[in-house]
């Protein structure tokens, strides 16, 4: 129960001088010490007993006077519960305070909309150029160098690349606030001076160094840090890749997500096209060399026949003639193979490979994604209760 200040004073006197409950003479002395009459003190003690604050054994039932740690060094959960229950209004006030803070934050926090796009590779990107494996096998068979390993593309790495992030930052986007279009630096107002910047104020006390970054580069860097937190890439075990973009404008979020998908498709397509062109040029050069070798070996055989007629062949001349013929067959086989692969390489160069499939295009969000007001308020209530209980326990420990 809630005690008045006078009743709490009487209870404190009893707790400090328990002998006054049984000793009238001592009660008279203590009453005079506290500026009370013995009768008043006796009547107030009787009222406290009537209320149940003092037991029949003349012990205080105030939860704050009970020991939480028993003589066996064990925690008395019942005593803790009684202590918390006796301070329920204090805990309620703390919870209401934190609930109001959470509600104010949720109402004032920046609203973000989420747009996502999903894509998956149309095949193994490391084998997208079908002729490359055959080219490598051909090169190894005939001892021809010049091919590297097949290019591999990790889509999350492309999305998180500095090139794409910087391109998104500097690209002009049309929004409700900027119908004519503006970059993200202006959209987030990073280029406007802040009214109060603790970081800038602190850095004024330190030397800037010999090499100071350009203001434009600093703005791009700040925008990159902000954008990195708003773009998330999740790769499923099935190979499906989901890209989510959070922005204050729902149309801007969907535009950026679709732009990322377009960039990834064009980047991989361009790289594959360049690889196919490099392979075609390599095969073409090897084909020309093989053709020259074949022509040289045929001319050598023609000269040999003119100088050494067949009817005058000796065993040694027959051996030389046979070796020249074998060389011609080998060169012809290499040339024919390279000619075939050259035609395949030309087809691969002009062929439009489908490397990325877009499963779902991004659309403007209808509902906001952040802040989640219900969760914030519930967490504020819970946090307020925890802090209130902690304050009660700490205050109890200090008083004890």
C-alpha cells in the first residue's frame, strides 16, 4: 500500500528502533527525539499494525526491508516479485516515458520504401561462351598458347562494385521532389552545409595533412557510405539473386533496382562479347600461321620433287619424301581444324547469349518499409520495464 509521508516516517522510526514496540519508556524517549508525543507514536504504530505493514511479530512487511539474498546465499524470487509489485507505479511511469520516446522517434524517423528485383543466371556464367572450352582443348592439343581461363562473374560482386555505386550516385534521377532530375548527393542534401556538425567541429582542432581530398570526392564518399546501407543483395541456394533498395521515394527505389539489373546484364554481355572477339582474333591469327606453314611445306615438297624425280629415289630420298608428306598432312589437319574453329568463333562473336534472366522487375512500393512503428513502440515498452526494474534493484542494493 502507499504510505503517507508521516506514516513512512513512523515506519522508519520503528525500523531504526524496534525496541519501542515493547518498551514504553524507550518509546517515550524516541518520540521526544523525533518531536512526537508517546501517544501519537503509539497510535501510529497501532495503525501500521492494522494496515498489515507491521506483523504480529512486530516486523515490518515493507518489501524494501526484506532481504533478497537469503542466509543460504540464494536469491529469493518471491521477495524480488514483492519488491517489484510494490513499485509498479514507478515502473509504469518509466515505461510510459520510454514509450513516448519510441513513439516520437517512430513519427519523426525518415520513411523508407523498399523495392526489390529478382534475377538468376541463365546458365553457368563461367561457360557462357560455348566455343571457349573447345578452343582451350585445341590449343593444348597442338601446343598453342594464348588462352586464359574462362571468365567468371559473381553478380553480388558486380552489384557492390565501386563503378556501379558511383554511377548510381551521379546519375540524375527523377523524383517527386525533383521532377527535372537530380543526383543522390543533391537528393540527400549532402552538399548543403549542416547547421551543426560535431565531426567537422572536432576536425578543426587537428591538422588537415598535406593531401586534402576534393569536396566533390568527399561528397561522393559520403553518398557511397549511405547507399551501401540501403542496397542489399541476397543469394539463395537455388541461385536466385534478390536485390532490395530502400529509398525515401518509392519510384526512386524501383528505378534504382531496375537500373542495377540492367547494368548487370549489360556488363556481363559486354565482357562476354569482348572475350568472344579476343578468341576470334586469336583463332584467326593461329589460322593464318597454320596456312603459312602448310604452304611452306607444300612448296618444299614441290621443290624436292623437281630436284629428285621419283624413279631415281634412293632409300634415303624416299625417307625424306615421306617425312615431307607427313609434315604436309599435319599442317593440313591443323589448318582445317583451325578453320572450323574460326567459323565457330565468328558465330559466337555475333551470337546474343542470354546470360541473365529477370524473374521480377522492381515496382514502386505501396506501403512503407521503415520505420516499423508497432515494433518500435513494443520494444520501447519492454525496454522501459527492464530499465525501471533495474533502477529499483540498484536503488535497493544502494540502500541496503
